[in-house]
């Protein structure tokens, strides 16, 4: 299992930074989280910003983050 590895203090994880960037755009990542079955709809046809941030702040596995980025058409081969 891949680990979040940081080589120096304060270094940013590019996967986390991409996820945060997408959370700001919100609509696309919420669709990805729903489609991949990662986040369940609280009500029929409704996901909110808090659903996306709650998922991210729960520190999901790196593999799950990569699945989301791949769904959003990022080239994840370097990770």
C-alpha cells in the first residue's frame, strides 16, 4: 500500500493539492465521488460542498484519491 511520503517539513503532497484544487471547483469532484461509490447521496440527487470536504478531511486512502483524480482525467502514472 502506498504511503503519503513527505521528504522535508512543509512539503506539499501533489495528490492532496490536486484534490483540494478540484474541491474548489466542486461540481466535477462531487460527480466523481458519487459515480465511484465513495460518497453516498444524503438525499436523492443532492451532494453538497460539505460532502466533498468531509470525504477529504477523513483522510481517505491514497489509492482512493488516485481513483478520483483518474476519473477527473488526470494522468496519475507519475504517482
